[in-house]
């Protein structure tokens, strides 16, 4: 915890290299706002004279009003100037004016003016002090031109020089530099210009996180929307190439009575810390604390004579849970389904959170988490994951499941991160991605979707490659949706990212295995390679590996080669091309070359940047089959054959001649196991085109009818089931897989379902 030194109504708190003046302003009858109140500005100047090394000032009055290092540095310049004049008293010394008895009235007047400028205006209204000095100088120059008394003329010139000296010192300050162009017509007491300079980060006093609540005055709002209980605005701001993601959550919009209740309730609940084992069931823990908090708030409101509706009590209980056992403001950000990544850099408390937005790319936020936030999150992740995070294990991968959001969390600490804790959160979509959804976002097209569907039904071995944030795991999730629900699925992950719980609600027969992270040493979890070998003893299943990172690659290829694999085997791996995948699997992970041949198809997904470099879009760039005839180097010996490649001008995948001419060995191998397709490439191709047509028609129908649910996993699963049922029925009736009849009957079913959605 930070050290603190008490000084009257304020205390000096030390956080790392920061010295923070914390002022208890609860007894003040006015708001503790430097920009609005001359009294608060004067008070702040006095405190900075006492503590010249302070880097932040925080006023507490129901809310915390925090002025950061930049704003404090502006005030500190004024404080040093004020302290210099007060200590030296040079400017206020009448001897400098050549004091003479006959000019006593003149001397008293000028000293009074200087005292007013220094003791009052410089402390409470430095810009007013600057403007007033300029006015006095103009006035004095007029007197000088008319003065006929030679001795008094000399004294007036000395006085004018003193004013000029004071003006020059003020002109060197940041405050005057920032406001100089707007000072024309400035009137004493006008605080408008200070609002352009000082913008406190505001948070309720039960919240450690600081938030810049006011939008940037020089910002251009380009979007506004709601997410959960928060209001989101996107701004362009001068001087920053990144956009500003400005979030204003519910907890910053409460009444003073509600803040008081929450603070009381939080203090009570802090005495009832959950047991370690309770964190292993976070959903149940949330429900328990929500109910306790609701009862507690109701009781406190009654005791305090505060009238609150039942709905309002529930809202406050939600906030209370968020800031006791939850993750605070982080939950509000992750509730925004347009957020893809959230980053908190070390040392936490010195820089704002950064996000990657689905539509606007990388953005700065108005949220500045505190060191207490970082430490609290780390403690909770240790409990939730059951994994260590310390100097011996400075990396922790964990999953965060919140109401309305799932996220993968990567945490690092010392010695890997010399300046302490840092976080990266990858938000997972609330529901699994589907191939039609990817088509809607143009990550892939209908033909590639039809090809994927055919490969999944053909029980191929597949690797999805790409860089970080390329959409590998999301694409893998969409592959699972294409697996018929009659087959069992086993998933293996070290950090839970695949939507297994949701898939269970869709009726999938799915078993999830969680294994030890490749970056973690020791612990009770099985290693990834042991997990894969264990899966082979669990019966015939489709095998989905969240990410191939380390020695588990050998076990995975062992599974591929012994044919655990009457069904599809798929996983993700870092790599930017098929050969890069080969190089990583064989040379980095130690899989024998002959074993690598067990890979049937490699999908490569990567972001594609715009020409200006400001935006990027996720695209599937290659679908490549791996042939089996090569001996040493698949690249040199024609072992990689592209089936589809990305055309950057068309912004879509296009089929290669090898695919169009039926030269795919993988697809012909699938056809070889189906009586109607043996030796009949046209029939294989027709089935791929049929699947592509169905995916495209789903997207077109959803767009035309305005029913986005038709693209979600729950409906796609039923659509796939219906496709297989209708295919079997048509084959029974006419003796062949007639694509025209299959599509006709499936389309009839689709329109019937679409009408049902409209009637809801």
C-alpha cells in the first residue's frame, strides 16, 4: 500500500515515484474544482508551495477529482513564482522605488497594488494577474508621458520596470502560453479559459479508476452509441493520430445519496472477503454478492432515510458487485461488443487504457486505471485461474467470464515487465462466429465458406494460421459450428477461448480439456501433449486444439497419423504462410517431416492494412492443401497447392486453376469415400457450390428481412442439420444428391423459419 503523511485536511501519498497531494474536501461548501473556483486554485498553489515535488493533486468530495502530472506542472510553475516573490519580498520592497517622504501616498498605493497582484491574483487567477499587469503598464505609460516632476518620473519608470519584470516571468509560464491567444477581452473572475487547461479525472470515492468525464473541448465527435449501461463516444482529437474512445459508465452518473450508500455498502462488504475456493465459481459468487448487496443497500437506504425504487436498488447492487468482487470499469469496456482488445501498460496508473475497436481500430481511452486496480486484478486472476503469477512465473494466461462478455487475459509482471504489472485482454464474441457472419464482414466469401463446409464434413486435418489478432480462434469456432451435432467433439486449450458452454446449449456432445500453459512451470494441470494423448483414450471424436504452441505439436501429429481421426482435427498456430507453418512445426516444434504430411489443409488469415496505414481489416488470405509426395521441402517440391488466394484489388478470395480444374487431391480423397462422388469431380464441385449457394442465400435473406439472428450459431446449426436431412431425403427419393432439389427444399424451410422469426 502507498505510504502517506498527514497534513491537516490533506495528506501526501507516495505511489512509486509519484507524490500525490490528497485533499479531504468533504466539509467544503463548494466543489473542489481548480478550473471553476479561485479559492481551490489558491489552496492548490499553497499546497504546491509546501510540497514542490508533488506530481498529482486529488480532491475527495463524494467523488475523487484528480489532476494529473501535466496539469500539476502548470500550477507548480505559478507556485514557484509565487513562493519566490513571497520569500524574497524584492518586488514588494519600497526601497526599489527610491522611497521619498513627499511621495508616501504614491508608494503606499503602488505597494498595495503589487500586494494584490502577488498575494491574491497570482494565486487565484494567474491569467487575470497577467491581464491586470498589462493594463497597469498601459496606464503607467500614459502617466509617464504627462509627468513633469523629474523625481517622480524616475520612480514611475522604476515601478513600470517592476511590472515589466513580473509580466516577463508570467509570460514564461505554461499557463500564460496556453491561453495567450485567447486573452483579449479577458475579464477578472472569468474562469472560462481555465476550463480549457484543467480537466480533472473524476471517479466516485469507492472507485480507484480515474476517468476524464468531460469530452475533449477541441475534439470532433464522430460516433455515439450505448453499450450495456455505459455511453460511448468516439472523438477525433488534434495532435493524436489515434481516436479517443470516451466511455461514461453508470457509476459516474449516480446521485450524491447513491454514492454515499455505495460507499457505506462497500465498506461493509470489504469485511466479508470471499474465500479462495469461492472464486472458482465466479457466476455463483456474483449471484451471492448481488443478493447480499441488494439487501444491504435496501437496509442502509432505510436507515439513512433515502427513498429508492426496487429497480434503482438493483442497479446499485450491480455497481457494488462490479467494484467489490468484479473488475470495475474493465467490465463496462468489455460489455461493448465492438471492443476487440483492451491493453493496460505498465506502470499502471501512468497511462490510459488503450482499446482496439471493431470499426475504429486502435484508440486511446479516457480511463486511467490505478495501481490498486492492477494489483486487485492480478489477485483475482490468480484465484480464478489457480495459476501462479510471480517472479518465477511472470506470465499468466487466464480467461475472464463476465455478464455479457468473455475475454482472454494475458498478464505479465516483473522481471519480464521491469515496471510491474501489464495486461492485455482479448474480448471474445458473446456467441460463436459463423461462416455467414464472416461473409458479412468480408473475411471470406461464399465459395470459401462452401469449401470449408465440405472439408469439415470430409473429416480433414486442418491448421488455421495467422499472426496475433488475425481471427484464428474465431475462425476455428466457426469450423466447429460446421461439425454435425451427431459427432462428439473434444477441445483442448490452455486458456479457455472456444465457446464450449454455448455449444453445449446448442446440443453439441462436447468435452472440454484444460491443460497447462506452455509458459507455466509446475502446477497440477496436465501438459498440453498429455492432454492430447488423453483425448485419444476418450473415444472417437473430432479434436479441436485451441492453439499449437509447443511440444503438444508432436502429440497432435501423433493423433493425426494414427487416425484418431474418423472426424475432423483442427487447431490454430502462429504463422503467416503455409511454409512458415511448416517451418514452425518441423524446425521449431520438432515434428518429423513425414508427420507434417498428416496436415491436409492450411488456412492463413491476417489483417490487411489500408494504404494510409490507419485501418486494417481481417481477411482469409489462403486456403492451401498439403500434398504427400514431397520428401525434403514441400515448398520446393510442390507440396503446397493453393486452392484459393486473396485478390487485394477485388478484396476477396478467388479460386485457383488447381481448384477449378479438379486438381485437388484432398477434395478427391473426400469424394473417394462417397459412392456418388468416386471419380466424379463434377459431383464434388457441384456439392461445394451448393454449400456456397446456401451460405450466400442465408446472408442475403438475413440482410433483406432484417433478421440478423439468421446468421448466428443457433440458427446456422439448425440450417446445417436441415441441409443434411434434406440431402439424405433427396438421395432416397431420386437416387442421387440433386443440388437443385436440395436447395429448393432447403430454401422452402428457410423462408418458413424467417416468417416464424418475423412473427415473434
